[in-house]
C-alpha cells in the first residue's frame, strides 16, 4: 500500500478555448481544484460561491496562474433569482457557456432518528435541488447553441451506506439520477451531462462535518491508504468536460480507491 501522493499533473490544454462556469469554487476543496485545473487546461472561467472573502481569495490565486483575473459572482444555489443572475452574468462575461461544473453541496452527520426537517431540507436543498436549479438555468443556453457539457459532483455514498449520512447520501443519489435522466433529455441537442463520484477527497474543511475518528476509518478503507487530493478528482472532471469524453453521457464515474 502506497500513501504517497503522485506528482501534480501539468496542463495539456484539454480545455483550450472553452468557457467554464464553476459553482462552489472557493476554499480548499474540489470546487477550487476544478477551477484551477480548468485554468491550467486553457479554459476561461467564471467562479461562484457563497463566501465573499474566500471567493476573492480564489480569484486572486487563479489570477496568479492565468495572468488575468477570472470573473466571479456570489451565488447561493438555493435561491432561484441568484442562480438565474449567475447564468446571465456568465453568458455576458464569457460570451457563452461551454461547460458547467456543479460542485455546490452541503454535508453533516446526523442519524435519522435525530434529524430535523431543517437539517434534511438544507442538505437536499443545496446538494440536489441546487444542482437541479443550475442545470435547468443553463440548459436553454446550451440547447440553443447545440452544444455544452455539464459535470456534476456526486459521491460514493449514493452507493454505499454510512451512519449519519442519510440526508447527504439521498441527495447524492438524487444527483446521480438527475444526471442520468437529464442527459437523455438533451442528448439530441448535443449537450452531455455526466458526474463524478468521489469517495474521500482530503481537505481541511472535512473535520467540520465529520469526526477525526470517522475520517481515519474511511481513510483506512482506501486501497492507497489515503484520501484523494482534490485535484485528483478535478482531473476526472476536466476529462468529462473535455472532447476526450465525447461519447459519454449520463455516466457516473467513480473516483475512488475503496476496497470492494
């Protein structure tokens, strides 16, 4: 078992000339890793998040990489008017949207017997309904153009049970179903919709939604003895956004080393 993190993969212009809108792109998780990878792969991006300070910091970091500051906008995916405004702003700033990366999600650990309606609704609202709202808002634009790609962020918890994660697992299972069904609806319009299903992506905010004991247990289940680096998940999302995955739609790609 090797716990060694592989070298960071340099860009190969997989998204050269593409425009990409990315939700939940601030912080240290998969969202920012996706934004960075897209820039490194030649894309012009617009980033969004609900955290103003962290969104500004993310834009600062991307400016250092790309040499120009990316467009950015605050957006809570639970708010329909904010979602519509984000998509309109992205079309205005970027000219059009080639790719939508749906990363917004909300977690937590609570057993069903103790779970409140508010806890259930908040996790489902951001993680599933937010993905639906963003998809619904961008599809008319993509359909009109006759092309486009949406990449959703699901989770292996949609397939595998874990105590205290019923709301999150249900939401991610919904994201998978949304991905498969919506992909069939828009295939004739040249639009592709796929999703990644990470197991454990390591970043500092995990301890806010999961105890260290649980994190240690999940890490032990991984074949490599470590969680994925966020950029390792982002690499697969970039592949799904690129022309290299042109014959894939409605697919859920597991980014995991968990043992069967």
